């Protein structure tokens, strides 16, 4: 366990995600009282003050590795007990189900699904849009939340994804984006916050979100 003057952020290593970039960004956002560790050890994750769940690639591989490495109980426990942040495919892994890979059951922390933009995704003018949705886009904040502190609504974040989350409960939506249609890019409930974009690739606003997470007490 950490002492009273030091806090620990555990980045969960289940073999998926740009762990080096995430850890470096967290370290850059942190002060000297915060220690960032990248670990797959359930005991270290349990002992951490905050937990971050990264993710890249296909959802079947992500969720499959979580189960294969026996980390699902540890992840569920962390989501019940401490400030918890999921990023990129991490947000999709927290849904009930994803239609990627012909359908994958996910961890089910948030009710809802991850859906494909589609091969023929278009904007309101009928122009075809590229999938994956890749690059900078504006995030509109739909609730006040400690993780949005000192970040303007409409700030731009960096995305790389072909699937987007559709939660069943509108009250859990914390941010939205426009790409052909409006879709959810941030979810929040109690001590859990999840985003579709990559904070570690999103310059000052991404670092601010990580800074906010490092200082978050887990309360909405």
C-alpha cells in the first residue's frame, strides 16, 4: 500500500493498449506525490489508489485477454472501490456487448452496445465519411464532472475507432461528438469515467484530463 503522502495510479497491462504512451502522459500530468505503474499483478492493482484501463485493437482480443489473464475480477473490484478511468477500446469493453467480431459479450458495467459506423457512413450532406473515424474532433460536454475541470466544452481530442458506444441510460452520457451523427464519447457513473478518445494523444486537454483523474476522489 502507498503511504499517506503518495498515491499510485495502476495502468492495467493485459497485453493490449499503448501502455508506454499512456504511462508517460500520466507521469507528465502528475506531480512528485504520484507514482504511475504499469502492471498485470492483481495485488498491485488492488493496492493502487486509482486504476486506468487502456485498450486498442479488436474487442474480442481485448476482452479475451482480460479473461485469459484472470484480470476480470480485479477490474470489477476496482470499478466498485476507487477512481477508475477507461480509454479508447477500454470504454467499449465496459459495455454489455459489441457487434465487432460478429458479436462479443463485454464486461457489462454500462448497459448498452458498441456499434459499427458502417461501410457506407455519410454526413448530413450525403458525403461518404471515412471509417475508422480518425483524427481530431470536438467533444461536447453533456454534464459537469471533475474530469472536465479546466477543459472547455468543444475542446478537440484525438480519435481512432470504427465502433461507438450506445448506452441505454442517457443520464450516464458525459460527452458527445459529431461524425455523420451525434454519438457518445464519454460515460460516467459514480467512480467510473470512460472515454472513446486517446487523452495521451490529445495534447494539453488530454493531459489536463489525466491531471484531473490523478486528483479525482471518485465522486461525481
